[in-house]
């Protein structure tokens, strides 16, 4: 079941844990918020380089920290990053 | 793949006229489809789908992606392998489609939903108990106050739609009539404002988070 559906069901039922989770999610987002951030398209521009660094065993978080920060705060780019990494690992296996 | 190609060979073949280009397109389609299928089959939300259905879906995604890849060929700068770049475009295309399809299903299920900002969406009393405490109370009040009185209606709506509803940003951007970049900036500005107001009161998000433990 999609996460968003769960969210909405929980929301309408008013489950305390749901609001609690939302509050935590918001705080985590604020904690990760920086004055300057890459937009999704800027992060995606560098995503292939980022993933190749990972595949090469390098630490992309020190080489491309802005991309790493974007991936932590943006669930859509994170999902795409994880998918890209996964399918490229097919070639290694 | 029939002939392994380096980056230059991919670009040259995809730019060549006639059968050389056709052969490269067929190889690229096959390369992408195989990997998209592998990925789709592993997704928990698609577990119930048959392999044939996922094969067809990955074929569609590969087709759509190759059209985009050919359109963007001039933008390839050779910073990564060509196939990594192509896979990035395909993943963006495929996951964007999946997110939009999932959202359409959700919207049908919740026909009454109107995406309007619910000022009460954090529901203080629920969040407060049982581990509430003064810091949580104060931080929550600051956030609610900024959301209701300082952020624009669009900012509040965008933040709510992304954080609470999980609406795909491409759909939300279209609804708001802004570009994807403008939507990111809208939400980024809202986050910065919320964070600044908390910090002004000596409340760091990290500290508030740690007060949960
Ligand atoms: Zn992003």
C-alpha cells in the first residue's frame, strides 16, 4: 500500500502516532535545511557522477556534499538515486 | 548487448543515420528494459503484478526514456558512462510515472480531499503527549504560528501537500502553475523561515528531536 494512503487514513482517524511522526518528520526536515541547497534538477545533473563514485567505492558525501544533503531532504530524488544505484549494481553482480 | 560501446561509440552510433542508429537504439532499449524490469520486480508495491505485466511496463518506460535520451543527447557531457547517464534519465522518467499513477489511485480513493492546508495538521495535543514537555510545546507553537501567519498560502499548501499528503512534486507544481524549481524554492524558503524562527527562540530542531528520547 502506498505510504501516502497510510498517511491519509491515519490522518482521518487521528492516530496520535501519526501526528507524532509528522512532527518528527518536520523537525528532521528543518534540521537538514541549509541556507543554500541544490534544487532537484541541480542534484539530478550530478546524480550519475554521484552514483559512479559510490560504485567505485569512493565517498561521494565528501566529494559532492551538496548532492548528499539534497538526497537526505528530498524523498523523490532519494528514491531515484536508490533505484539508479540498484540497477547499476546489476552489472557488477 | 551485441557490441559493447564506449561513450564516444554510443554518441556516434546514436547520431549516425540509418541502420547504425537503429541498432544502437535497439541495444539501448534492451539494456534499459532489462534493468527497469529487474527494478520493478523488486518493488514492494508491485509485488502482486505478473512478470508479463512488468515486462510490458518496463518496455513502455524504456521506449519513453529513449525518446527523451535522444532529445537530450547534446546535453551529455561525458562526466559519467553513457549508460549511467541514460539509466538516470530512465529512472527519473519511470519513477515519475509510477508516482503520478499512485497519486491518481489515492486521489480516487479520497475524492473529497482538496489539498487545502489544514492549519491543525500537527494536532498539538496528540504530539504533546506523553513525552511532551515545555520545549516541544514552545516549538510547536512557533511552527503553527509561522505556518498560519507568516508563510504565504501557497507555501503552507505546498508544505502540507508534500509533507502530509505525499503529493508528487510534479503534480503539485502543475496545480500551483509553477515550475518544479520554483516549487522547490517555495518550500525551501518556508523551511528556512520555520527554522530561523525556531532558532531565534533558542530552539534548534536537533535539540527538539533529541528531547524525544
Ligand atoms: Zn530532489
